[in-house]
C-alpha cells in the first residue's frame, strides 16, 4: 500500500474586523494586540502588521525551523529591516543574507570570542566605577536618582572606548542624543509606515542628518585608528586587520564603517534598555537583590569584578536572564521565506513574511508557568535543561544570533554587580510602572527612578 500524504494545515487568519481594528490597536499597544491574538489563535496565525501580511510564529519548535534548521530559506528582506536599513545599511544586523553576509560574519566572529571579550571587560569595570563615583558626589544616602541617562551614558562610553581606544569626550553626549532621536523616528515609522522614509518630511530629514552625523564621527575615528593607552589593540583595529582564512578577504573602508555603526547602535541602544529594566526589576524585588548581594560579597569580598569573576556569579546571571526574558530590548524579528516550506505542519508559501515576537514567546505558558512573575529560579540549570533550547532566545538563534551576545552579557553582569555591591536599590513610594516604549527596540517608557541607599 502507498503511504498517505498529509496535506499541510491551513494557517488560521485574523478576522476582517480584527485586521481593521488592529491598525489602530497596534499603534496604541502592539504587545497587547499580539498577546490577545496569541491567546485566541495559538502559536501560528496570519495577520497584518501595519499593512504588511505576515505569519506570526510563537512556538520554540517553529522558531527553530526558521532560524536554525532551515535558515538558508529565510532572509531579512522584509519591512522591519527595511525600516532600520537607512541606519544599519549592509552591516551584520540588517544585511539581507546570502554569501556576502556569511563571509562578513565569518570575518568578524573571532573578534567577539571569549579571549577578546576578556580584554574589553576592564573598560566596563572602569566606566561603571566612574559612574558610581559621580553618584557618590551627586547623591546623598537615600536620594532618588533617574538611572536611564546614567546607564546609557556608560553603555555608550564602553562601546566607544572599546572600539576606538579613546575617550571621545563631549561627542559622546551628542551621539547619545542622536541615537535617541533616530530610534524614536524609526519606531514611529514602524508603527505607522507612511509616508515612505525617502519622502523629505521634517522627521525624515532629521533622521538623514542624524545618520550623517554618526557617519562623519565614525569616519573620523577610523581615520585616526587609535590604540589604547596601554598599547593593546582596539576592536576597530582588530576588525580592520581581520582576514577571512578561507578567502583572504578583508573589509573595505565602506563595510568597516557600516559594521562600526552597527556595533555602536547595538552596543548602546540595547544595553541601555536592558540595564535600565534590570535595575528597575532588581529594586522591585528586594529579596532577589539581597540574594545577589550575598553572592557578590562571597565571590568578590569587596573588590571590583574582573572578567573571570562573571562566570562565578551564577545567581546574578539568573537575574540577568530573567530580566531579558521579561524585558529583552531586542523584542521582535522578521524573516522572508525565499522558497516554500512547512513549519509545524503548516504550509509556508514562497515570499511569505514571518514575524517572531520574543516578548510573547518568552511568555508561552507551556514553558513559562505564571509567565509575568519575576523568578530567576527559572534559569537554574535543571529548569533550563527541561525547556526546549529555543524557548529563550533574547539574542536570537542560529547563525544570525547577535554577534555581541557575550559582550552584552558581560557588560550587564558587571554593571549590575558593581551597583548592587555599593547600593541597595529601592523603588520610591508610589513609583508607577515604567511601562514599555515599543520602538524598534524595547525601552522603558517612563523614567526609572530609584532610591540609592549606600551599603
């Protein structure tokens, strides 16, 4: 007897009314709209996100198929990456894919391996210590501080010092402002993509100016090619000198500049959001904070953390992971199906847009009981082993996993460790929820105000 072929299942579709109402609902609160759709339709459904027909996937197995198992069939030729491409151009984050992307990833990957990150950790410690010194001068014991500007400032100083080997001084503040405005403009466009970015509206012209400012700064720093004061290589010099062992290929000046911009955007924007949410959640859960402090005291005994100490702070890492589950700044991604595929028994046609929202997937009730509860124990080794690998992917998955993942985790660990080592963070009375600013990345919508009690 011949085997019976099973026809692919039909993908559920949002109703016409939901699609129409969704246009305004997404602009108001994209997370709420998507969460309701997942609750009603499950892990796979068709939708329109701001006029773009998409299939949303919300299960680790489906995400594994797209990002890992059949990754060559899915590229980044889609609305999300067209939105950010004016800034990121053909850098690793936004590049469509193909052989040129593979060659560039292969060329850059060694620059972000563990030994290289170890060399960058000293800058993270120095900049965090400098911020704590400013806090000691600026705040009396028990004063309330607005922490987002401060962590943003050190995040940008860390990435620029490690890239260029120099203190860029007042330029850092100008770059911070440019990043903030650019993210707001792109986030507004993502929520309401009209008129097109090439139309010369006031905000679009402002975006072009911001990009030109950033390009000019990066070009000047590349021209200088500084080394650190101790003579060690900078990330920029490592990238500029990198050679693909398979082909002998090096980056040309245009590609190098675009990759530096990508690193700056990733190293500043996402770290600022993640560190701000991390400090807020630590303050909100004092029992977690005190357990962190006990671990930090035991491991460090009062000294500043070094790179090798990070791996020993296991509970602190669990706190960071739980923060990234609930408030990961890289909260969404898209792909385009180059050819037809089958995902979880559902047929995917060629040129179908695929949408993956990490915010909703990191709350999947099959893998995260009581998903809104902040519980670092979810990342105890046994709990991690019991979940599918792709149930938790704050940095993406597969070959396109964020190249700066280990840099970012080391930075978050050092910042949190040094702050909790010196201060007890307390939410002021009647502090409202910080909310979610749902831009291209996820950031606190409102100011994060924390009472700083010296230990």
